């Protein structure tokens, strides 16, 4: 029995279902390992010692590569000095200053731990500011795992979602209609910087949609909240909609902000500083200093090496390589989303049979990507690493052709 299988068996005895949530490998397809033991740069090692070129980056957090020396040195030094103390360390102020300097929208920042903390906290600030109840969100958008936003209703009550009114991503008219339905009671419009729902091709935000949401929020006196938990720090260091010239009232960040260390943040505009002071929002580990030191080192490094450009270069090389391979093997594929956070689907593959087969074949070739969730690239992916990944994807296309024939 493999080490992975034996760990799964033991886990199943002591954890409900063995594993819960999005990291449950049973959801990812045949052959996906559940347990990992190491990571270095853009490579990860599973519990049975198989090494992969990592095109998931731990589902987003790892943006500079695993065990980046500057980040790990900052964490080690902070751990040696003290991490979980009676109050935050000076690094709390240093990181807040760095974020206010880096994100043009930000006049202030509040820290927490996970993306869900940040989206929930942003909505609390919006409600405190407006005294209103409803939130407009795009149908199918993922904003976290709390009862108000979890995609699965099990364990929640309908009332916990009752204040959400859905619109359609990139359809401004639907957002206007959703606002009209709320009859003056909209506290916030929440939106992701691009449409990245699982199981679906991604969609970039149309500039007129982004500008239109900003104008709608202003007109009805609601806060515009960008959930940049997934997109943040890969598309633009100043917040992802800097690329469109649209600034929200509140940004929610997490995932990539500390290269894998646990921290999240909400940044806000001056007008919301007062309301932000009134909400009660805290956690036992929210003020730990080591993840703050990691975030400071990550943001400084991304800035100093122009990390976004490096990730974009890797993503472009991957996209072009995959396009050429798919065509040469006779497949019609859709490559969607920004190149830094890409996804590939097979045309007409509604059952995901081809996508699952191809992803599993990539895995066997030492390339870790995903059949129904977008992938993430990092600044550690060199041209040689992408070329190594492309060797694996090419072999996987060949196997797919043997199994399914060309399109
Ligand atoms: N918002 C978005 C857009 C996300 O992608 C995620 C995580 N996948 C979250 C919120 C929730 O973040 P977390 O899992 O850290 O709570």
C-alpha cells in the first residue's frame, strides 16, 4: 500500500470522511495524492516521494515559490523573537504602512487570517457604514466558507443567505435590477476581479462592467467590495482592478499576500475608517507576528523583482505552449482567465471526461494542475520549468488522443 493510501485509511478513522473541503483529493480525479511532504520553488513532493511541477501553487498562496529564502528568513527571525504575544509586534504597523503605500485605494488596513475572514469583515464594514442589510453578489461566485457564502447549504439556515441578491457577472443590467429589487437597502456590491467559478471557463471583467458597478455603487450609496482573495498579488500589486482603473471602497486580500503564511487583510478608503472602527472583529491568531513578517517580505520581494511581470511571462509561455500542443494533437481547447491564473477546458466536454483524463495523465507525467479549478503560476516558474511542464502536458495530450481520438 502506498504511504498516501495508508495515511488516508488512518485519516478516515479519526476525521469525518478523512478529508473535508476543497483539498479533498477524492474530488480531483484518479491518481491525485492527498498528502504532501515538501515544496521548493515551483516543485512539490507528495508523501510517496513523487515530485511535480506545481501549477496550483497550493491553490494560490504560493506566489514567489515554495520556501522563498527572503520570506522564510523573515519568518524564522520573527519566530525566534516571538510570534503569538499579548499584542501585535511592530511589524503590524510596518505591514499596514507598506500596504497603504502599495495599494493606491488603501487609506487603512485591517488584518485577519483567511479569505473568508476578509470578505466577511468587508461586508461588516459596509453594513456598519450604511446601516443597510442587503449584498449584491454574482451568481456562482465563491467568497468563502462561512454560512453566508458557502456553496453547500448543509449545516446552514436559509436566513443566513437571505440578504444576498444575485446578479450575473459582466451583466450590468442584471446588477441594476438586483439593486432595484433591494429597494434602497443595499449595503455592498461584492465582485471578484474576474469570473473564476469552478467547473466553468473563466471570464475577464469587461471594463464597462467594472466602471458600471462603480457608478452603480456610488449612485445607490453602497460600498463596492472587490474580493481579491484569489486574484490579488498576481495581476497587479495595487489591487487587481488597478488594471482597469477602477477602485473599490474595500478590497479583501489573502492567499498570495504572504507566500503561503496565514494572513488576510481588508483595505479601505477614508470614508469607511470610522465605521471600520465600530465593528467587533478579531481572532486568537489574527495578530501573530510571523505571518505579518512573511507578508511584508512577500510584498517587498514581489515589488523588487517585478513579480507580476515574471508570473505573466511564465503564464504566457504556458498558454502558448498548450495552444500549440492542443492544435497539433487535434483538440479544440479553451484557455481562459488571466495567464497568471489560467485554466484549460476541452470544447464540448460538459461531462469533464476529457478534462479529468487529461489532468490525471499530466499528474502521471509529473505536472500538478487541476481539472475543474483554475491554476496558479508563481514568480519561481522559469522558462525551463514551463518547458518541463509542457513536456508532460504534451505526453498527456497524446494519451488523451489514444483514449478519445482527436476532435
Ligand atoms: N474569496 C475568493 C475569491 C476565494 O478564491 C477564496 C478561497 N478560494 C475565498 C474568498 C475564501 O478564502 P479562504 O479559503 O482563505 O477563507
